[in-house]
C-alpha cells in the first residue's frame, strides 16, 4: 500500500510504500517543525484509502543547561555528617562531589526547586565541595562551590601567666602560703569558677599553708573544661644572698607641730622602705619608699607631742633593716616657729638628730638653747632695770 502523510492543513508532506511485511519508512522535511500534528493513511492498489492515524512530530531536544545551583547552607560536623540545602532548576538532579571529584551525595529538587542532600561525616571539616544540577535532558549546570564547616571547638581555660611565688617564714620551714585565684577566664572570655590542687615534684598533693621551699605545680579545674596548670616557686629565706643591711637613714628636717602633724624629710638607701616608729611603744607612725636619689618624706599622724623621741629605719628589698636613727620632734620656739633638724650623728652605735634654727641655720642644742635665750633675756632686763634705777637716784 501507499503511505500518505499530511500535516494539519491537509497538505501532503511525505509518501512511501509498505514492503511485503507491511513496514514503511517515510522521511519528512525539517520544515514540518516540532510538535506538528500529522495524519497518516494507507491506499491499496485498488485506490481504497484507509482511515487516518494521528501522530505528532517530536519536540526539539533540550540543550540548555540549568543555572548553577544556589547553596543555602552547609551544616553538621565530622561526627554526625553534613547537610547541604539550597535551590536549583525544579526536578533536576543535584550532584555533590569532593575535592577529588568523587561523588559524596546526590538528591533531587522538588517542583519549587528546593533540595536537601546529606553527606557522610567522612567528608570531614573544611572540605571543598562542588554542587551541580542536571536536567531531564542530561544538561549539567556550572558547579557551585561550598565548604563543609569546621568542627566546633570547645572553650578552654586560660592558665594564669607567670609563675606564682611564696617564701617560707624562716629557714627550713614548711609553712608558706600562696594566694590562688578563685576564677579564670576561658578562651571565649567567660569567667569560670575554678578549684585548685598543689602537687610537688613527686606528684603528691601538698596543702596550701604547708609549703616548704621548692617548685610545685598548681592545677586548676572547672566542670566541662580541661585542666590547666601554673608553676609555683617557694623560696627559703636562707637563699637570699643579700644579707647586708642598709646604712641608717638621715633625718634632714622635721617640720610642723602636734596640731597639724610633723613632716620628716631625709635620705636613705634608694628604693628602701623608710619606717618611722615610736621606739617606746614600737608603733609605726609612717612609711615611705626612698626615691632614686634616696630622698624620702613622711607625714606623721596628728597628736605627737613636741620633744618626742622617734626612730627611723631603712629596709631593703631583701628584708635587711638598718640601725635606727633617733630624732626628736622639735619644741615650739618663743615666736611660735618650729626648730628643724638637719644633721645626724652616731653616738655609741645609735644615730641621733640635732636641730638648727630655721632663720640662721646655725646648730643649737634644742631646749638648752631655749633656756639660754631666756636667761640672756633675764640678765638683759636686770641690767636695764639697775641702770635706770641709778639714773633715777641721780
């Protein structure tokens, strides 16, 4: 039979003949176009025409690749695996490969283009990924890059900087106590309460307050954190190589009065601690640190009486204390001024201060000078009275 193919307009666009088995092949021009309705009939040798059969030319093949997928998030860790979510062409296949080009996960977008793909934990943290979308025609999109997240890092305690130090009270004593922090900061800056244990070089726990000379390890602990340590060094006083006491300090001036308080000025060993005491009671009345030139100034408390004998000593950084220098708070002069000490002498192994009149700067003997002044005034008055008495008689 003769096969006739017509388009939707009734125009014949192709003919052919069946073979002895009834098979036929008819070639149509490309101008018929995709998705075109066809009518196919068979006409026998007697001119009889069959009923038509409908057909449609196929659509042209899809050669357009999908857009590169969008990666919304990559979450998870190496223990529990990872999840990649995002969007791509609807009903496309999502393929995720690692840095070696191996496929580590696949999935399919839904009708809205959303996808979720699960990856195994073996992919590892900080692993580079490439994500592609493949449509139904096999067209593959450009890849989108992503990276698995780093595994979470737990915060850690931050050990105190520097070594702790303590000193026993005397040679060979096992009584040193060290002040230990009750809190530490962690690596995120959070304040964390801690407990501590002190161990010696043999790993034995030693109570605080029962420490002898040696090196120890302080271990700080807090719930949920790894322990951190700090070194503790306990010194023995006998290890101090500086055993030389400073020279006794000088008292260059004592100014003020009992009502406003006295001020003591002088010099001692630079950097030493200058201490003024009442030697009769042992009461500390004032301290200061001598400057780089050795000078010091100490303001004494109110209520110290004029003529009170006091002492001043210098103690260096090694704890060595000088011999005391004794001085006396100045008495009040007849015109209300104060007598200032400006010289120290050593008499019988003790240091004493003398004083100068503030106006002249000449040395005097304190109260003896005052008595002498009074006697001279009396003699002068008596001489003036006798001379006037003689003049009156004449």
